[in-house]
C-alpha cells in the first residue's frame, strides 16, 4: 500500500499514465490503472475514480459508472469529485439514461461558485457542455443550444476531444421529426 508520504509520487504516476493513454491498448491501460489503484486501500475514493476513468476512456462505461458511484459514495472531493460527476453523467447518457445525466449535471451546475475552488470552477463550462448534450437527448433542444453556446465562450481545460466528437454526433443524430 502507498503511504501518505508517497501520495505525491502516486499522483505523478497516475498523471504519467494518463499522458500515455493513446500509447496503450485498452486492456493494457486498464491493467496499468488497476495496478496503480491496487496500491491504495480498496475503498480509496481517488483510486476508484481513476480506475473508473480508465474504464470510461477505454470503452467500458458500465464498469465506469459503477466505479464512479463507489468513488462518490466514499467521499471523493475537490476536482476529482467534479470530474467524477461530469464523467458519470456522460457515461449514463451514453448508456441511454440522459434523464439521469440531466439530474446530476443540473445539481452540479447549481452548486454556488463560492463553494468551489478555482480548479473546480474551471470545469463549469464542461458541466454546461455535457448538460447540453443530455438536454438534447431528452428533447430539450433550445436549452441545450443555449448551454452549448455559453460553454463555447471560455476555453475548456478538459474534455476537448470528447466534446468535439459529441458535437459532431449531434449534427448527424435524427431530429425526431
């Protein structure tokens, strides 16, 4: 197990693994993330989040949802908590639960800015952008467009690749008419 004194090293190794995401086959990336998570206690919220994100980023949203929920239930805080909510909501949307995605992201959007630190606040545009996607999937297109356009104003610090993909998918999705 990693001691508290070694935590910064663990964080650096996690960041280094994410920097090489595209250099690994999905199963290899998940195995490496699992090995890092295994260094921490079984109920460590940060390790559960990182493992969930590894599953999410390699095409296993069902497992990601389970791990994100565990991380949040175990008290995940700060920037990872906000990322977990965004990523959980996105995975739920991809699994056909846009209604639940709207609920999660609306609640996240309603958190007063003074209760968030600067890193968490920096993801407010991402919250809006992913909420717009979920709203579009629930037929609330005007709200979705409003949020999406608002989210384009600031430069997003994360999720650029995912948003570009999802924005393109909106253009080709059936309009329901």
